[in-house]
C-alpha cells in the first residue's frame, strides 16, 4: 500500500506544533540565561561581600585551606587568596599553638561540636607572630565534612589589654602603698599625741588626748583595711566595725562579762567616702556609752546593728540599756565634742539621726552610701 501524502491541513498542524516547540525551547533558553545571569550576579555580590569583610573568611578540609577571602590572605601577609590556597593550615600557626588548633578542627570535622570560639597565635608569611581570634563551624564542602569560619587579627587588642592590666597593677600597688603610708602617718600622729600626753598632769586633759587618739585610730583602721582588701576601693564595713569595737573594749578596759556586746551587722562594702564618717560615728557613740552609760560595776549590754533600710539606704543602730541619755539634754545642741562630731558626720552623709530613751539609749542613723564625685 502506497504511503499517502500528508494533507495540507496536517502539514499546517505539524508546522504549528514545531513552532510552539521552538517557542518553548527559546523560552527555556531565555529562562536559563536569566537564571545564569542571576547566579552570576549573586556570586558577584557574594564575592564582593566576602572580599570587603573586615574579617578573614575561610573553608578548610582535612587541614587544607580550600577557600579564603582577600582579608584572610592579608592577615597572614599574602597579597592574594591564590597565594595561600591549598596550603596546610599548620603553616599559619605558631608551632607551640598547633595542638590547640588541631584539636578544635578535629572536634568539628568529627561532629563532636558544631561551633567553637577560641584564640591562638598565628604565624605570618614573614615570621611575625600575631594573636588571632576564631569563630568557626562545621559544614559540608563537596559532600565531605569541612570547617567554615571567620578569623580576626586581635594582636593590637591583646597588646592594649596587657598594657591596661599592667597599668592597673601599677596603680593597685601605688594605692596600697598610699593606704599603708597614710595608716603609718596616722600612727605617728597618735604616737606624738601619746608623748605629749605624758607631760599632762590634769586627768581631764589627758583623757581628751586619748579620745583624739581613738579618733585617729578609727581613721587609720580604714586605711589599714583598704590596704589589706582585695578591692582597694571598698571596705568590708562589718569587719571594720568588729575590729574597731574590739579596740575600744580594750582601750576602756571593759570586762566582756560585765558589759556584753551584741553585733548584728549585715554584709556591707563601703568606699572610703562612706566608711570614714560611719566609722567615726560608731567610735563616738560607743565611746560615749562606755564612758557614761554604765556606772562602775553595773552590768549591761551594748547592741550595734547595721541593716538595709528602704531603697538604697542603710540603718545604723547603736543601743545600750544603761542609765539613759539625760532627759533635759538636746543631743543636737550638745556642747560635747563627741556629739557635735556625730551630728556633723550624719549631715555629711546626708542622713538622719533619731534618739530613743526607752530602756536605755538608742541612736538610729539612716543614710545612703555616698557616691564618689570626681575632683577637678
């Protein structure tokens, strides 16, 4: 049977089908070209982003550098990334620090950890040693485990930190020496007063000298505690108060069985601006109690409480169950030097002071820790 020739209508249909197929292929080709252009643009932007990064960006695999940006090459003293690609990364590390880097790389490539942050000493092309900070993570490169990370030269930062530490250490030594010398100078003043007191015949005048020595002692004790403290700007005021009270008990030759002491001191760290006035207040009030509150042979109790009050304030209570403060005497207008000093120091602390006369004498001082004001 002879082949029949396609009809005109069939030829037109076939031509139309071929035209559509060609149009579809052209559209696919255009789409492919568009995708390729987009990929090229994305790669260009990615490369620009990577190359302008202030951090060195890299990919390593089996300790071999597979990819890096311009910045990483510059950090290690190379002109271009091509000059450094393919090298074993141990060449970029100070030999003594290689175990650190090797361990971190193996931990990530094995999957034990995903991300790490650490430092090591790197080695530049010319042999210069630099400090390097690394933040890296585990990825897959060409189907195998690899390391991707960012690296930054922190040499200047480390040097600056070391200089600051050195300067702070020098200042700490200087401050300790200053506190030590101030304490010694106050002890010298106290000794001079003691020599001068030896020439006094009047017992009243002699006692005034001794009281002044006690005040100097309370000041010297602040500097002694600061000299011994780990923090040269703050003093453990509870510990300071215990030392001060122990000294006063010895000075007044108090029998601890006759006059009992009760301390309830909350942990408090004050700077010198607050510690000195507070210490002098305690010195004056306790000294006043030991001089006047208990006639010879009378038993009693002295109670000192330091606790937090409302907000950032502190409450200092000095209490005794002795004969009591005279009813007809206004302590704010007292002519005695001790009470005048107390009133002045409470004002210096921007605090308040109240007196209760029930069952002895209770002074309550409420104050806020003074903030240091830079001196011009």
